[in-house]
């Protein structure tokens, strides 16, 4: 389940939860599309315990192994872009916990047009004898953002074109009046 905040599109994926030995993280894929450098988006993932004993859960953002990347994606350059809250919690028997995800792409850097993957990992520790790791794939598509402000060259070219067109029309107004009069 992914809860969306207004105007912040971390959207659910048709991929169902990843399950391992009675624990699950859902959704299995979390696509974040159209994010720009300097922008943040938020949403949630859910960690579930379908066992009859509790577990302590540690949440982390992990750089994926290159061999296991989704085709077309590269490993996220820095897991500091991802914030998970809470990072540690106790998950009772037959219960679930929502975890808030916040993705922030730094404004400095050449990130536009890139596609990155990060694994959102839940490490479950039970009774000191069992440790289970389950992941959800965060798929991040960053749009190209024009960061140059006003393009003064383009503004000057348009203004120059208007001045030239106005001058031509003004200096040829008599011929233009005859020509328009024919219609």
C-alpha cells in the first residue's frame, strides 16, 4: 500500500509485496517519476509480520548490486537522498507498520535525465537467532530541469525580431496598405 501525499507522486506499482518466511514489504516496487533536482517527494511502504512472534525491524536505504538492477537503471549515487521514518521499530505478531519514505534529489549535480535504483531494506531480527532481509525497489526517474533562469539571449533575439518586423512594416506601410486593400 502506498499512501500518496497531495501533489507528491510516489505511485504504487502493480508489483506485489516481496515476501520471505512470513514477513513482507509492500509494494515490491516504488516508482518515483518526474522528480526534478532540488525537489522532494514522499510516500509510504508497509512492512508486515505474519508470524506468531514479534521482530525488531531496522529500515535502511541500500545501493543495489549491479547484477540485480532493474534494466535501464543505475545504482543511486548516494543513499542520503532517501529518508525512512521510523528507522527502527518493533513489529508485533501478525501486525504491520507503515514506513514514511522521503526522496530528495540534490539541486547541485548533473542528475537530470537519469534513472536510479535504491533498495528499501527491512532487516527483521527475531529472538536473537534469526535475521531476515526483505527489499522494495525504489525506481527513481529524474527529469531534466532547466536551471539557468531567464534565457536573456532568447529574450534579446525575440525582441530584436519584433523591432525588425515593426520597422519593416512601418517603412512599407503604404505598399502594405495597397496590398491589404486588395483582399
